[in-house]
């Protein structure tokens, strides 16, 4: 009997470990955005998410409402939930907010101990590994998460949570406005910032962080037309014979005009 009770207890614990809450769902969505696996304007169906996470739609809705309050998703009364598509103004404000928060954190931070520096260096090593493996999703996630990790190492969890949301939004902005900022360069800039902090040179670290965020922002094609969210569907549904489609349009246009003395044979010859 004791063995049966123990086995039952383990089974219950295993099931409980698989149960998700609204925060888990929200965190997974943010991670997917940081990894560039969810594009701006992507639809987030409640039914699909409830099936994926094996939970109720109520729990999914709670998660989506949390993300809406954080500016990550938005809802339409008729179309459902979607990942936000930041405007040019929102893009500028998001980068300005990140610059204020991150340079301020460095300016007000105390000396960093060996354990904290070791964590930052391990994170950078993970970035390098992802770059060598050409793992785009993991690379994107780690490059964005470096800023969250740095905020945690500087001792401010509240601002780290805020930065995670801002970083997710700037990742969406980079996808929407086709950033040309090089990932290898971004990783090197992270290395330079950590080395300055290791030397205790906060002034240089602060300047490097401001330059880093500014360079990421300047790499955006902010004046270009944003990526078409319907591009894939538009391409799939393009007519197989565009010339035939054009001929039909021309015929319809000609039929709507008043009749002329042109003979039917001449008209058909012009179409062919």
C-alpha cells in the first residue's frame, strides 16, 4: 500500500507539473516574438492556443489580456487577437524608452561581483554558439534577452520585466521595418559593454549602450513600406495565367462601353 500511495503521488506531481497558468502562456508568446517566430500582425486564436497548451480558453484569454495591457497584442471585436504592428512613432518611442532605462540602470549600478560577470559572459558565449550554428531563432532570442539579463544582473527585476516587453516590441519593429543590423556586430557590442563593466568603467559602458541601441534603431528601414502581412497568401492566390485574367478584364470593360461600328472579328482579333 505505501508503494501504491507513493506511485500515485508521483503521478499527481507529474500531471501538476504539466499544468500551465496564464503567465506561462504569456511568457511563451513573448519568447516566440523574441525568437522572431511570431510576426507582427500574426493571429492568436483562442481555440488554437487552448489546444496547444491543453487548457481552457478562459486561461488563454487571461494571458492575452495580460499581453494586451503590456502592449504586445491587441484585440479586434470581430477578428480576434493579433500580435501588434507598431507604428513609426511607436518604434521611435520604444527605442527612446529602452535607451533611458538601460543607460540609467548602468549609471546607477554598483560594482559587479564575479558571479554576476560570469553569468553575463555565459550569456554572451551562448550568443556566439548560436551565431556559429546559424540558429536564427535562438540567436534572435539571446541577443534580445541579453538586455533583460543585464538588468537582472544590475539588480532591478522590475525594470528587467519592463525591458523584456520593450525588447519584444523592438524585435517586432525590427521585423516590420526590416532591420539591417548585423547579429555578429550586435554580439560584439554586448561584449564591449560587459568588458567596460568588468573594468568598473560605468561611463564607457553607458556610452556604449546608448550607441548600441542607437545603431540598432538607425539600421531600421523606418521610411520603407512595412512588410506586407498578406504577402505569402497573396503569392499563393495569384492567378496562374495573368494574361488570361487581363484579357477577361479588358473584355468586360469593352462590353460596358456603347457599341461602335467595329466588327466582332476585329474586336476578337484585338483581344487575341
